[in-house]
C-alpha cells in the first residue's frame, strides 16, 4: 500500500482516538442505554440475543424516543405524498412552465428510484431518524448499487464513522470503518482484492475483513492524472486495512454521505440531541 494511503489511515485513527478521548463515545453509550438500548454498543460488544433493556426499571424513556423517531417520518416523509420537489436556484427558470414540468417529471423518477424495494430507502431513513433523535446526527450513504441499475441507501453506525469540517464549517473528510466478510469483499472488488482474501473466502467465506472507506478533498490526495480525468473535488478510497491493499481509488463529484446535524456547538464537528441531553437526568431518575 502506498505510503500516502497509510498516512491517511493513520490520520483517521487519530480522529477516532481524539473523539474517544473527548468522551463522545461514552456519552452516546449512556444516552443509548437509556433511550435506544438496541444501539448501545459504542463502548461494549452486544449480542443479538441480549436483553437490551434489562438494566432499566421503566420503558418510558424508550417509548418517548420511539414516538419521536416515528413522528419524523410521518411529518416529513409521508408515504403517498409528494414530499419533495426539484427546483433550481434561478426563480425565472422555476416560473417557466416547461422547465417546471421537466423538473416534476424528474422528481417522479427520483421517487420511484428511492422507494424501489432494493434501494433500502425506508430502512436507512428509519434507522437514521432514531439515531438523529438519540444522538443529534446520523450517517446515511447514498451510492449506486452493485449492478448500477439503481441507488442504495445505507445507515451507518456513529461508532464507526468520524468526520472533519473545513475552514468554512463544511464536512469535507470522512473515515468509516467497515467489516466486510471475505466473500462480499471479493464480490465487490474482484480485481483488486488481495490473494489472501481469496484464500480466506475459500475456507472461511464469512470471516470479516477490516476495511475502511475514506472520502477526502482531491487536493489532499495525489490521485493519478490518467485515472482522474477532469479534476473533481473529492477522492473516494476503499482500503483493506488487514492486508494493506488499496481496493479502489476514484475521483468523486460529491461526498456520498448525508450527515444531518441537530444542534452544533462551536469547536466541534459533532452535534447533540437536545432531547436526550435534557432528558438524561430524568430518565435516570425514573
């Protein structure tokens, strides 16, 4: 693996360490234990068969979290309703009947794509709503699917993702840890996966390989000119951290992650949920 990629991975490791030392993982763990127990695996390992809420004496905080999480989709994304419309930044264009008709037609295409069964839009946004209510932010990735015939929406765990803002307070760097089983890694990166992964897949196809996805500004990475083509603002890297292999390095027009943040404070790229911050003492008292 090229030295620059190794440096980038190390920089991401420092971001994870810095967030952990700041106590954010511990705070999210405490909030999850009271309001969202099935997500309470920031600092501990949970098993699927655990009694997630066995430490609680009442389910009222969990029910409050569930109701608010459900209300977000009911209010903002009601099924059967055109809850978004495409418009340009130019009001003169928006007022043109022909252009408006064209934009509305594209919205219909977008809705069909989002609500396609294999797009996983409902699953990702439902999980994102619950993360947003509990922790004040969520991470949803929007990418083409493997066969390039539709979009794929995925919600990722806050524990596995860190990000940075640039000097204009815009998120421009994201590191996400990803444990991918050997057979899936070979299927996704058949040409670049290590031969060691092929050997593992033959004997232990479900063994997880530690990988990382990094999105960063193109100016921070020396992508080869012949693979870059015209200059795009970002670079997307998939890295096999166990075998020191760059699985993919491609230019990107935009960051594929959507990270809505509720309440932010100066000096931190991470947000807070005013609901759980204010209600945590009450939940403990109950």
